């Protein structure tokens, strides 16, 4: 049978722990740990100590004045960390070690190691005012709380390692993309010249090799461009030059280019906008990229001779463009994730980085547009994008 006091302690520890484990930023986690420890023990002050470059340092304190009190090399905090043992000091013992505490009017100091599975990562200290001295009950409560606090701090360490790895990855992507752009542009030009020369000499087999080379290099150029855009999006360096443009004219040009690029597919465009033009205010180059990405996606996941339908219509002060295909479709469980960065669905091809739809969503959002998707496996997918009319 669980005693009422033990149950009360367990409930208090549970309530305290539930406030810690969802926090990932160091300053928020440390503040929450100290606040809960002070609440559990009715303490006035609290600190967390962590080894930094082999030396125990106070990395968080509830009162700024505590940062002025240095940690002794072989003091009680160091001993608690090294020997994984808690201790309680009364005010006289504490002031003998650190005379600075005379100004704090303290009652006692309770220190416990922050350990989990016999591994100590730091020390938690709470100090009471002179109206209260810590008891064995306070020590027990803080010892129960210690593993939860340790787990929360380990989560912080893991989160910081992940963030550091992501930053290094993004830096590498940015630098590699910049460095690859110039040689890839030159390679495309030389591949085009090679294809032209071989075609003039009527070397059919060699021309086909040059054409495949050009296709592969252009795909590599597209991937590099996508990676560079991702870097620009993250740093806020992706620029937009907005002006009025005719959405209908742009779509006609895009469909014509798609037909030349993918002669095996059938492209149909329907413009239901009354009048001559569908004017929006946008960066035309970026909007062109949006629909090129969607059309290329439709072709990529459709069989040859299948149809890709592009429609433009006006409704409720918006111009809506739908890109529909007869391809594989997207499983329902994957639909919520398709606009995530680097997300690749089960039907994705090896050459895909999972960036195209992410970029489409970012560009659409930057134009205050709205993008929606509906799909059925085996029947195809429809992307719908709407932009506000320019008036």
C-alpha cells in the first residue's frame, strides 16, 4: 500500500517533470528545473552546475548575484559531482566556505548530483532563507526529481548536437551549391555545343549520347539550384521582385515549353477567365518556377501518353490554377507531409531530393497565395494554387 505522503511526493514529482520534458532550449530547461526544484523544497535560490572544459561551472542561477560566487576547485559542489553524493550544509558551514552568503541571509544549502543510470552530468543546488532549513524529506524529494532533471538536460544536449549538425549541413549545402553553379553552367554550354556538332555531322549514336549527357547535367543544375534556394530561404536571402504580370500568358508559355520537353505526354490548357488577361502582382520568374515544378512532378509520376491538364479560372476575387495528372497518386497518409523540406514519399525517384514541393509552398506563401492538393492512388493528383487578383 502506498502511503499518502509518498503518493503526494510522487504527484509533485510527476507535475514537475511534465513541465520539463517538452522544453528543448537550454535557458528554458534550466530555468524550469531550478523553478521546480525550488518549489519542491520551498527554497529561495537555485543553481545548476555543469562541467565545462573539465571545470565545474554555474551555468544557471535564479538570482544574478549567485554568478559572482565562484565554484571552488575541490569544494562540495565538485565533490557531489565526482562522488555522485548529495549533501546538506547549514548556514554556518556554507558561510565558512563562501563568506559572500552572509549577505543572502540563508538557512541551508541542499545539493544533489544530476545523474541517470549511474552517469553524473552535473549538480543541482537549492538554498533556503533563514526561516527554513532543509530536512531529509527535502533531500528525498530532490533525489526523486534529479533523474527527471537529468533526462531534460540530456534532451537539451541532444537537441543542441542536432542543431549544430543541421547548421553544418546547411553551410555545406550553401557553399557546395555556390561552388557548383559556375562549372555546371559551363558544362551545359559545352554539352549543347557537342550535341550540335555531332548532329551536324549526322553521327546519330554519338548525338544520342551527347543528348543524354546534356539531360543529366541539366538535372544536376536543377538540383544545385534547388539546394541554393533552400539555403537562401533559411537565411532570408531569397529575393522577390514583384510586378504586375499576366498569369494566362505565362501558363501558355510554360505549357508550350513542357510539350517540347516532354513530347510523350499530352498537355491541355483551359483558360476560363473572362476578358483578355488574368493580372496578379508577383515575381514572374518565381511563379514560373512554381508551375514548372508542378508540371514536371506530374510528368515524373505519370506514364507516357498520359494527360496533364492545366486550368485557369476566376472565383471570389482570386485566380485559381489547377494542375491535374493521371499518375500514380499520393497515399492519403503522405499528403500532410509532401510540402516538408527533404520529404520523399514512397513513390519518389532516386534523383529527387524532396525539395521541389517545399519550394513551391514557400514561393506561394510569399505571394500570399494558397496551395491545396487532392489525390487518389492509381488515379492521379491535382494541385490547386490561388492568387489574389490585381485591381
